[in-house]
C-alpha cells in the first residue's frame, strides 16, 4: 500500500512554504501523494503587525489537532529557525502532543526536516539537531537527506546555498528579501522524492 505522507510547516513570510511546495513536487515525482498542513499562529495580531507578517494563507488547512497526524507514515516538517531552534508556533503544537506521546501514536513514523533561516551560520543545522530531542521522545525515526542523491548540489560552494545532509534549506537574508534559489528548490525536490521512496521502502 502506498505510504501516507504529510508536509507540516509553519511559515511567517512564505519561504518555508515555497520549499514545502518543492518537497511536494518531489513526492509527486516519486509517484506519491501528500497532504499539506500549517502549524497555527500563536502570536497576537499586534505583534504580527510589528513584524510585518502578511498573515497565514487560507488555502492550506491548519493543524489544530495532533491526532490528525496519527494516520500518516511519513511527515516532512518545515521549520523557520528561531535562535537555532523551533519557533514557538511549532513548540505550541508539540506541547499539545502529550496524548500522542503517552499512547505512542507517533512511534515509528518517519520524519524529514527542511529549514529556513536568515544568514549563513544562523542555525540551519543546529535547528535540525534541536529537533532530534522531540523526535526521539516520540519515537519518530529521523530520515536524513544525506549526500547520495544531491551530491552535486550539496558539494557546490560557488553560490550562497542553504540545505545540508540534514535536509533542504534556504537563507532568507535578514530582511527576508532573498527567495529560495533554484538550487535550494532542487535540493528540496530531491529530498521530497527520496523521502517518499524511503518511507515506501520501510513502512510497508
Ligand atoms: C524571533 C526570530 C528569531 C530568529 N532567529 C534566527 C536565527 O537564530 N538565525 C537565523 O539565521 N535567522 C533567524 N531568524 C530569521 C527566520 O529564521 C526567518 O525569518 C525565517 O526562516 C523565514 O522563513 P518564513 O518566510 O517561512 O517565515 C529569526 C527570526 C525571528 C522573527
């Protein structure tokens, strides 16, 4: 049976969403289908206005109930770095998963990560490392991207580029003006394709 895949992301300014769509293309290229969900906003409108946040798009459902993820075999998680870690919006979601933790409802699922942050050295890899503790407590199996399927892209240092063996990524610049590059999107697409194939291989 084909594995059931979800992409779950929080995106304040849209960069993570753009990567999520590239991940989706990769999954579809591998012959899979995927459901997209957004982590709900937790900040007040006053703070969001001060942060020039455009507001969450309405075309992707909000993941209010952690039970929604229980039927999925694989989950790709899109994380915009906050101080090298999950943003509070994501943490609020995890803080609602006590029942899943207690019942082991997420145990044995597979997860991949894709991450955006402002600057090189700003915490793309530390964000992935910080996520490991949460995945470990739930018994979720982390699927790294590795180098095998994106060696040319990951070993090319001729341009500014996010993404690593931990998963796809993009640098947004301090003011958010840098959009995901063609190479970063290519790496995200490769990750989606390979993630689907890995979940299909091991979840059957
Ligand atoms: C409170 C806050 C903390 C942040 N911390 C970091 C950081 O530690 N390193 C970094 O490079 N970028 C940091 N950023 C930039 C965000 O990671 C960036 O805005 C985000 O990845 C953009 O993704 P999005 O367009 O999907 O929201 C921070 C942004 C905010 C608002």
